[in-house]
């Protein structure tokens, strides 16, 4: 019981130390606040929006900011603030699913490459190199040509693009762990490669995977906005920040707010996630913070 209490106290002390360092890390705090605002906007859109983002009212088209429409209205009379709130929800949906695809498949392939080495590792890495030749936008164009435009094809395209990124990060991090003394000791005890991978390698590379997932989340949101801008992503009537920019490009001088607000939403979201990932990298590896 004393040993359990000691372990619990050690974990509590480590957690308190982490949060203390986190609150003192400017990039992490700013990124966390911006990301929290994004999440709050997405959650809020499920229960409330100032106006319906799907109903058009041509009598209210292209209004400037007012008490009724806080950020103005678009060419179809829809409330811009409502479109931004629901667009945040769709961006998070694409980011979560696309990153999950890349994280799940890419991590498995990276762990397999590090555990087996030889021709298995070479084959997986060459497949990763081949996949890098097809960025998310090109993959989405090919999927659209076969199956038609839609948010599902965007998610698949971005997810496929994330797979080699996670595979490379996982393989590099896992190779470092495989060379550690405690892994050699586990081998000497008769543990097989898969047991070592699950019990020793994977827990020691989780921090690197979490950081990479945060960064790829920002990349996924940016890619979704780009695909929607090109008409390959989220389709009407579902709101999308990228499609809002596309619809605003012909009215930049007459109604600049149509481009300003979704542009700021994308910029601050990507900035927040990148700062959050940068902060997590420093906090999970204090040696990086000391070098800055």
C-alpha cells in the first residue's frame, strides 16, 4: 500500500510540474486558447447559432455588421457568424477523421518497419515515398473524378496523405527506442518483437505521435479549406470556410467581410494548432526548451 501511495504521489507531482511548465510556456498557452475557442465554437454550433446557416433571405443579402447580424450576411442573405460556427464543426470533423486514419495506419506501418527491419522496412518506406508523390489535393481530384465531389472523398484523400507522415515519424522514433538498453534487456528475457513493441516501444513514442497528430490536424483543416475552395470538399448546403472564401472572391471590393472572416478563422485555427503542437513538443522534451 505504501508503494502504491508513493507511485500515486510521484504521478501527482509530475502532473503538477507539467501544468506549471505549461502555464509558463507562451506558445502553448496561446495555442491552447485559440484551439479551445475553436472547440467551443464547434460545440456551440450543435445547440445554437444566431440564425439558421441553411436558410436564404435575399432581402438581407450583403448586409454589414449589425445587432441582428454580428458579422454581416453573404450574397444569399445567410448570417456569416452562423456559417463560421457550423464551418468550425465541419473542419474539426474532417481533421479528426483524417488524422485518425493517418495515425492508425501510419503508426502500425511504422512500428512494423521498426520491428521487422530488412526488406519489410524497405518496402514500407518506399511505399511511403510513393504516397508522398500524391498530395491531398491531387488525391482528391482523382477520387472526385471517379466518385464525385464530397466531404467523404476529402477525408479519405487527406487521411491517405497523412499515412506516410505518421509512418516515418513512428519508424524513426521506434528505431531509437529499439536501441535502448531496456529493450535489449527485454529481448534477453525472451520477449518477442510484438510484445516489446506494445509494452516498451509504443508507450515511449506516444509523446512524439501526439505532437505530430496536433500538427497534422492543422494541416488537415488547411487542406479541407483548400479542397472546398476548389469545389472538391464540403458541398452545399453544408457551410465550409474554404467555400466561403471561394464565394467571396468575386466580391472582394464590394463586400470584403465575406473573405475577411473565414480567412481569419482559418488563419487563427492553423496558428493555434501549430503553436499548441510546438508547445507540446517543448513540454514533452524539456531539452528542446532549454535550447531555445
